[in-house]
């Protein structure tokens, strides 16, 4: 059972995991610093408690801690209860969601382990915006993507904002880095994946025509603005596009990912897939 502990002093050293979240060079979730995972809000904290990430502590107002009592029953971790004012002073801002939890990072799988039993993978290049990354992971969880491979220029999926925007689903979707780049894409192809590079280029194949039933697929997505590098597209099996109208030339990367993930989830159903 979690230990529920009243805290009234924002300077209490037991709250150090939660301190200075608004100070960029001291944030406890920085990969180059303490590298903690921080969950925010009852829904996201609940998903952290159910994940493989080793929970360290919780901090919340009493009402929010009590909402999580069923999940805390089997955990031997401290749950610090404080007023909203004490929390705000310790954290550095007023927290509307009323609860935080911290965890240590879990070991990342190897690319080989991640891909071994996967049917659908997402591969990212240069996705540096934390909100886009969080939304993309939420879409991946919702639409059956088995894992995410991170190429160069990607931000940290476990940064607090990414975790929050993903609604905690980043904690359930396995991810790891793939290198060297873009030669790692050749390894994927040699492992039986068909790599489809998503691009707005007019000469790319429409996505619906490129998706084939009963094949393993890795969809390659790039950053907003420049998109995928020429080297990454050249290393893929095919360049594919989402047909659009009304002079709209591209979509937000998380939105584009959702469309692609849905098309891949439907392959084999007869709705979008083709044999070939």
C-alpha cells in the first residue's frame, strides 16, 4: 500500500523529484539531468502506475490521491499530500490537474527486439516538437502501431509535455533509437519490412495504392517544414503521399501519421489494401 504522507513545507527535500518543473536547466525530466519520467493528471498518472516504468513517488492534493487508491493499493511508494498552494510553490506553477507522479526510465529495447514480432512500425526523422511527438504516440497507440523507431533530430518522447499530450500512451508504446542513419532503414528492409516514406511530393504514390495486405510495414515520417531528407526517402522502398484538395499541400505530422496508421490498420480488411 502506498504511504500517504502529509507535506506542508514546499522546501521539503522529499519533494525534490517534483521541483522546478518550469526551470529549463534544472528540470528533473531532462535526459541529460536526472532523466525522470513525470506524469501529470489522474488519467496519465494512472497509466504510469500501470506501465513498466518504476514509480518513485506521487505528489497531489488529497482528492486526487484518493481517486488513485485502487491503483496505489499494491505499490510501496510514497504519496505526498499537499495543498494546492504548497504544490504550486514546490513545482513552480499552479497545477490544475492536481497530481504528479515520477518514475525512473525503463531500459529501451534494442531495435531488433522491438521489430521482431511487429507488423507495423513508425520511424521518425527530425520530429523535434514535443507536442507533435506526444500526439503521434497517442495516435500510434490508438491505431495499432507496434513500436516507434527514432532517427536523428527527434525530441525525447518522455519529456513531460510529450507524456502529457500523449495522455500517457507514450508509456505503453515501445520505442528506441535506430542508427546509423539512414542505413538503419536498410536493416529494416532486410528484416522483412516494407519502408514507406510519407511525403507531400506530387510524384509520390497515393498511400491507398501503396498499402498491401499481409505485409510488414514501417512508415517513415519527417519533421514539419523540411519533411524527410532526400537520403531518408531514397533509403525507403517507396515514397507515398496522402492525396489532398483545395491547395492544401501538407498536414501536421501527427495528423498525417494518424491517416497513415489508419490505412495500415485497415490493410487486409479489403477497405484499403490491395494485393501486389
